[in-house]
C-alpha cells in the first residue's frame, strides 16, 4: 500500500478513536475537583462550597442526574450554581431529579443564557473565531418555573443583578451576582445600590461575586465592589482540549490558562481567588468532551494566613 494512504488511514483511525472516547466515554466521566481556598478571616471555621455549573440538562440524561444527586453526600455548607442548567425545553424534569437531595442547603444561583433560551444547532468550528453569537429563532425556556423550583423548593437565593446576605455554617456571608454577561444581561451599575441595601457587614464576613460567564470587565468590577472571591462557569473548560496543552477556546475573553479551575484574578491592586468550573454538561448538539472531564467543584474556604 502507498505510504500516503497508510498515513491517511492512521490519521483517520486516530480521529475515530478520539471521537469515540469524547462522545461515548469521557463525557460520562464525572469528577469532583477539590481545592482549598484561604479566603476567610483569621480564626474562621472552614466553609464547604459545592460549585455547580453548566448542566445543560435534558430529561433523558439519567447518568448525569444520578451523579449530581449523589453530590449531596459531600455535605456542603453552601451551593453556588453558575447557570446554564437547562439544555432542553423539558430539562427542568431532569434538574428536579438531580438537585432534589440538595434541598435545604443554603444556595445562590445566577442565569446563563441556556436558562432562558433553548440551545440551537451551530457550527462548532465557529467557537474558534471568538465568543459564540446569539440565535434568535430558538424556543424560550420556562425560566420562571426553574427559578421557583430553586427558590421555593430548594431554598436558594436568586443573585441575578442583585446582592444577598445569608447565614452559612453559622456565619454571615455576603454575595452579589449578575445575569449572563455573555448575552449582555448583566447590570453591574445596579450592584452598588443592592449591596448598600444589605446594610453594614459583620466584621470579617466574606464577600463572594458570582457570574455565569467570566468576562474580564465583570471580574474587574466585582473586585472593585469588594469581592473576596469570584465564582463563574460558562467556559466548559474548553470542552475539547489538547492533551499536554490544555484549553484552546474559552468562549469569552478570559485568558485560556484561567478558563478552568482555581486561579488568582488581579485588578486595581487587589488579587482574589477565581474559580471557573468546567461544568458537567454539554449542548445536546455537541455531546463531546476530550481531555476535559465534566466536573463539579468542592471548594473548602479556610482562614487566610495572618499578616504579621
């Protein structure tokens, strides 16, 4: 056989193997990424935070639902949900099965665009040309029903373009968040008033800034508003990554090296921890993960070292 044909056949075989792994195996290899974050005031007891993002749930995705439900066994003190929960017009049925065991645990949530509008088929290669664009002719999702489930049945707090104060593990924690920056739904200018309305903070109370998409303008403003930690999703960690290299596209303007995991974000002379979840789902029109396992994050917030 001609060497060129042998080479072509080898490349094709590798491509088939990679697709088989990414579609049939890795997207089901759910994992919990753990990290310890020294962000609390000296002497504070730890707070266990379960960060969930980008479930993109369809009603038939039972393995994902069962895995998400099992995360209650981690006994978190707080759940932070950074959006894109729904991946189908009937996705709320699956979300109910997935999140039911988390009822009663304090939680906060913000929206991604796929909490409002159903996904649409698109050319995946366009992601390499910059952040994805909005499709106008797509069905609307029942966002109100999802929000009612989160707030009334799970007891979580809606952080879309607002602020809140919760008691978590016996101590006061402040939050603020925005609706999806990827679609320009964030209202950063509204936050100072919402934060002021909470009144004076308890001494040493941590402040968490929450958004779906980690655009730099949002992260910078969150730091200016006093956030001690930033939490986001949206990127899927790149979803299809290069082994030995990592993320090749983030679908927003965050540096690729910070598109997944715990890092540090610096702005205006301050540096704070940033956790970006790779998420646990994919669009039903792009059901593949490669070198980027679906995940949830278990973040243990601990006391920062005292400065002497």
